[in-house]
């Protein structure tokens, strides 16, 4: 069975696009439905629970996709070990959450609300394992169907909560129910291709080996997840719920923008993992072009979002979130760094060099946590936006450095400088025209960026032809008729 990056990326893109679109609409609905303080409380509970529940992720799905991509015939063994390991780690994480609530919370928010949010996170974690199995097998066509089931369930449940006029914690119940629906559907889809989490996957010796392989990845995932959450928690502790809501409204939009690099990473990951063993140059070429195209798209989006932040935030969230425009204007510039780091960090995992991400993710988290008490009490959500942007830029630079050190070389520095110049010219154009006419500024900015894109030949037909040739000439994978047996 010959994999196809373009085909798998399309399926991944459809899936992520559907999920992010529905989640985006749901977040807007929740933010508009709740008061600013209510949305701040909702965001805090979600961030607090997610922060502790990262202990259950442990990089398991990353190792699962990589190992299945290497040998489809052991899909059930890997999936069984991953499921058992995630179950044990989820139980430990929930216990840790209850202990953390006992020592940090003073009864302002009932502990069971945190517990419901944590169970919802755990259910999502199990669905990620199913996605990793399809990713490793390069059978991504099943993923959009599962996403549709989860997204539809979420939309219906959230709508019912709003229509019934229920409190914020019912949104966690709605999310949990949607992931349970996806889990059942995913189990059925996997069984139809011969993959099951039961049986040989529960072997203790293999389970121990899987735990050892995922240990380094797991620490890195925990640090990365908390890097996304640290500023949400810091604002609650040092600035208050209103500032938290303003920050999260902007931060959530930026994180939602990762649909393309996330889909691209899911498609590229198994190919890079396989090619890196025998042909590092070809793996570098594929990854490099993914990085280049992501940079070009994310920079254009960053310019438009930052330049029109004042108009976008009230339009999306309502007039009560007008203050979040200041944070969004800053966080928009984190988009290129986030997109870049997502691809590069995934590549480090694919070539088994994830140990480096533990170092720089931990360092970024420590620096951010150290600076938060200094700047956030006075700077509020804007200071948190600057801290987040700086952290994401730092980790993307480190990912690029360690990939080059591992032998994956492509002219990223030249591409970054080229894209930065294009973005700067576009930014100036918008600033000059915007006071005269808003629609004209949007049109002029888009035209300037596209003109620069073609004038510099940032994307050429020769490059695309070479990329297609590389994909076409990839070695065939063994065609296992029953990948789970």
C-alpha cells in the first residue's frame, strides 16, 4: 500500500477544519452566552484541568503513530499498549488533580466541576489514540467521519445547554458526551480493519517497553501543553477573571489557526519517520517545503489579524470583548512561530530526537512562569500576550536549531527573512491605507502580499514538480491485508 501525503493531508485537513470550525463557533457561542467573568471562570477551570491532565498524554499518541508507521502488522499490539498506558496515566492524573484542587482552591469553584472537565480531557485523549492509529496506517479517510460525529454531538449538546439557560459547567458535560460518541464510533471503525486494543497489546513486557519509549516524549508533551496554559493560570492568580477572558478570547483564535500545520504534520509525520531511516535528504526536502509553505501562509494571516484586530474581536465575540483586541494584535504575530514549531517538533519526534524538546520547552516554561508574576499584575492580558508570543518564538527557534543538528537541513533562515520582509511591506501598506478605507486596506494588503509572493518566486512550479517526484519515488510499504493481526 503506497501512502499519499496529499491525500492524507486532505483527509486530515477536512477533519481538523470541521473540528476547529465547530469548536470555534461553540467557543464564540459560549463567550457570548456567558458574562466576561463567567467566561473567565470557564476558561480557568478548563485550563486548570487540562494542565494536570497533561500527565495522561505522556507523548503516547506520538509514539503510537510512529511505531505503527514503521510496521503496520503490529498495529493492535501498539494500540493495546497505548490504550492501557493512557488509562493508567489518566487515573494518576485525576488523582493529582484532586490533590491540586485541595491545596490551591478555597471552595470558590466546586471540585466536581474540575473533575467533569478532567474526565472530558481524558476522553479526548483516548480519541487521539484512535486518530494516531489511522495516521500511522495512512488511512486518514476514516478520521473526517469520526470528527463529524464528535462535532455534531458537541454542537447539539452545546445548543441544548444554551437554550435551556444552564450554567457554565454544563459545557464540560456536553464536551465529554461528544468525545464518548466519537470513541464508540472509532472503536467500530478500527475493528473493521482488524485493529483492536484488546489481547496482545496488554502484554506487560511490551507495555513496559512502550512506556520507556514514550517517557522522553511524554515529558516534552507535558511541558508544551503547559506552555500553552501557563499564562491563563497566571492571569487568574495575578490579574483576575476579566483579564483572563480577554486573553483567552484572543489566544484561542490564534491556537485555532493551527489547522493547516496540524493537518500537514499529521500527513508528513509517518513519511518523515519512514524516510529518515534510509534517506535523510529526501525527508529533509519534504519537511522543508512543508515549513516553507506554512511560513508563507501564516505570515499573511498574522499581518491581516494584527492590523485589523480592533475590528475583528468585537465582530467575533461582541462589544464586551473589545479590550481583547490589544492582546490579539500582539498574539497574531505568534502564528508563524506556532505553525513552524508544530511541524518542527513533530519532525523531531519522527526521527526519535524528541529529547531536545524537553530541554527547550522546559526552559521556555520556566522563563514564562518566572516573568509572569512580574509583568502580568500590572500588564494584564496584554503582558500575557507578549509573554506567550516570546515563548512560542523561542521554542520554534530551538526546534529549528536541533533539527539542523540532527542532520535535517533546509534554508529556513533565508525563508524566514524573505517572509518577514514580505510581511513588513504588507503591514506598512495596510497602515497607510486603513485610515482612508477599511475594505481598500484589506484588498491592498492582500494584493501586495500575493504580488511579493509571485515576484520572489517563493513557490515555483519546479519546486512542486520535484516534491511530487520525491513522493512518487518513495519506497512502497509492505501491503498488510490485516494490519491489526
